């Protein structure tokens, strides 16, 4: 098979790394890819939202399957574009059509969906600039902290968690009246704050059957001890100690099954990944959000734990035979430590030369924001590398990742040195 992966981050490198191991693979292309994906296949300088250029690439390279990494092209309707094109309509796309991508593309849609199909989630209400005063009134009914979410995609920056009600009202006004997040905050969802421990559960579905992939916990704040600004993710651990078999069974019965059944009842043919952001509230799952793709950096911890042929699973999605496909995971714990550019998530410099990559032996180095400058690897993003290691314990795995991070060098490198520490204190794995 000839496969095309769309995207350029650590998630796409992890996909490429895994698919490159498949005996069914003939040629692998990544568009646009990064310096790491170039080791797994052929990078092609095409934007994930340039549908016409993607069409030409698929035709030229005789692509048999397309795996969409990021949310943007899905929300923008790349799957629909394929289905409506005579040349592309029979090429399977792994990722939902525009209607299914609304699970991530519209917070209001996803909350209405959860409510309609009895998926446990926080109390909420949605407001526009015309109902701003009603939003102020709703905030008065909640206990702090206050959660404000831009309805649309806002590059991971559209969620605000505020302790003071005056600040919450001011930010609500800024989002609705001053377009703080542009068109994404034309509507704003205000939610009750959920107290508990956060985790992510990933589901691969062909629209009929599904496989629940390994759960993971990520670390979003830039600073140790979960302090400072939110980022795209500073690390991840999989599996999660408190997400034992009994808890995942609750997630399956109360969240996964109602979600898949709800999509079917809505007439949404959903083929791809569903990221379910959860809070474990005293042993009960509560859904924070859906995403219509795998998370990053969780993918870099989850995908390496899958024993089975990922390309074979994706073919099962394409042909709606996923229930007949073999799916196994390895028992070892995977920890991912993200190395970032100095200044991230604020301003940072690109194009800084990287050294020491060839010194890493006991870990997998997934490239998140890199490119080639001649034959040199240079930084090309805020998150630069995601280093994944295995161990029988979190301590063993994360120690390997930290050791690898020390061997990789570039000016103003930074990574959190407390990834997994909260889970080590929480509970040991059996």
C-alpha cells in the first residue's frame, strides 16, 4: 500500500514511525512532515489545507489511504472533498467528515450532543454577544473557578479558567464583543468546573465497531507543578494508574458506547479517531471535551504501546471491518517528555541548530517542530521533540526520557523535569 499522512508534528512522526513497520506498506509519504518523519518515508512540501495540491499528490503517488493528523483539515472538510471528487472518492480517508468533526470544531455542538445522548459532562450554557447579560447571570450561578470556552477552533488557546467572577465577566465580554479569539468566539460556552484528575481516552472507530486504545495523561502547563501558561502539551504517561480496568469499563459503558450510538443516530458516518478528554471525579468519568483526532503529545506515548499492525487497523476502519482486526498492547509503561524552544508558549526563535540526536539509544525521539537546513536539523516550532521511553515503572521510563533530553542540545532548550511525578505519588501500577 501507498500511504499519505497529513501533518508535521510529533503525532504525525509517531504515526509514520509505526506505519513504517507494517509489512503491508509499500511507500509512505508525509505532507509536509518534519526532519524526523523523513526517516520513516518521503516528506512532500504540501500544506494540510491545500486540498487541490493534496489531490494532485494522491493522484501522482497512487495513494491507497490517507491518514489525517491535525484537526484543521478535518473541520475544513477534507474527507468531504475526497468523497465529492471523481478522482478521489474511492480513496479511504482516516478522519471524520465535516459533520463528525463538529465534535471538536464546535464546543456548543459537542455539549448539545453529550446532553442529548446522556454522556456525563459538566453543566453548561452557550452565549452570543446578544445574550451577554444572560452570560453574566449564568456565571453568578456557578462556584469558582469559571470555565469559558470559545465555540470554534482557536489553536488550543480558546479555553480560559478564571478564579475571580469579575475577571470571568470581563473575559466573556472580550471574547464576545471584542472577538478576542476571532470568529472562534462568536459563541462562548460557560461550564461548571469539574474537580478531579484528568486523563485522555482514545477510540478508533469504523462507524460501527470500535477499539479503545491505551489511555494517557498529559501535562499542559509550561511550568513544573502544573504552573504557568497552557501549552500544546509538555509530556504524557500511558497507561494511567487510576484508569484501571474497572474505570475504563465505566468509560466504555457511559461514554464510548453512547457516543458511537449517538453518532449513528445523528446519521454521522464517523471513521477515525475520537479523543475523549475526561475527568475522573471520585471514580466516575465526566467528559470535558471531544477531539476529532489523536492528541499530541499523548499519541507519542500511546501509539508505541500498540503491538498490532496500525496500518491493518486503519484498513479495518476504511472497510468497516475493524471488529475483525487483531488489537494488542504491550504492558510496559511509556512516558513522553516534550522539549520546547525557549520562550514557548510565548515568542520563541526558530532555526536553531540541534545536536546530539545520534547519542540517544534507549528512547524514541519523535520530532515535533524541526526541519532541515541543508543537512542540519534545526528547530521549527515551539515544541521541538517528544522523547518516549519504556519501563516497568513510571520512574524507570521517565528517567530514560530525561537522560535522552540531556543528550539533545540546542540553544535555550527547556523541558519539565516533573513529568509523571504526580502519578508516582498517587498510586503504583500492579
